[in-house]
C-alpha cells in the first residue's frame, strides 16, 4: 500500500557555473541521504530547464530537491536539509505544498497520495513528469514549443520551468499558479495545449506519466529573481 503523503517540500537551488560539476555529484548524494530517513516516503533531486521545456534548454546551474514526508507532532526538519546546496547556492526558494490531486505513477509508485479532496482557493503548484517512449520523443518535442508559448502568456501563471531526471526521456514541468481555476483555464482553453492532451492517447508518447496539483501552503525565496510568495 502506498504511504500517505502529508508534507511535500520543493527546494530550488541556483549555483555558480563553477560549481556545476560538483552539483552533478551532490544531487546523487543528497537523494540517497534523504531516502535513508524513516519519515521520508519519496525523494528526488532533479535537473531543470528553461520555460522552453526542451532538452536543449537545460539549465545545469539550477536544481530542485523534492521530499515527501509523513508528518509527526514534531516534524524532523533534518529530512529536508541539503547542506551542500545550502553552502553553495547563490539563490534558493522553498515551497511547502500539500497534494490536492494526483494521477499517474513515478518509478512505478504514486508518491503523492491525497488524504482527502478539499476546496482549496489559494495558489497552486503543478508538477508533471513523464518517461517518454524513445520512438515517440521526436514527435513529442515537436509539439512542445507552441505549448510553451501559450504557457508564457497564460493568465495566472506566476512562473514555470522544466524539470528532469535525464536530458531527453525523463522530463516534466513545475509551475506556480494563482489558483486552480487558472490552471484549468490554461489546460482546456489553450488551443495548442488542448491539442496535445487530445493527441496523447493516440500518439502513446508516454511509458509512464504523472500529473499532480498541490496547495501552496508556504513559500520563501526567489527563482530566477522572481519571488515565489
């Protein structure tokens, strides 16, 4: 049975170009250390890309740590500590979120198990990720640029960028929105994005996919100079 997720923490780190080689090693060490903690149910360290969402748009100086925890009366904040990143980051942001809805799988698991639906009216964080089928990757990436243009123009989108576990086939997006209504309007009223949704079952792009909406409970710091609060 999947463990229930109580708290999800997303931390976004930007390092100097000279620290990128060390960051490639630190991402593996950090993920292993976080997963060893008893209250951690899922942990990833992800690379990022610009809001072009293409492999060629990778940003090796910016990384994301994602940690899912089961809450306790006294939460063990050491679970989300990332000492190397804290020492070397020249910019950072922390988003504390709670899953509102989630469908799909990540590495065969559902890391964001929702306790109960609610009528959250505040800002929303959306995370998408997928493992592309190699034969479908070219057509998929051809469909991305028009959707990226729509997203940049979308009302209510505060910021968005790409995330990934590998340069090509294990990729996704992270975005922050004013409300769930803004997310819904973009998803279904933007022609290019709606076309991609309709094409997905026909093209069979994904070997695995996940779409999760979170309530943004707390936010501190900046991402590329943009305040996340």
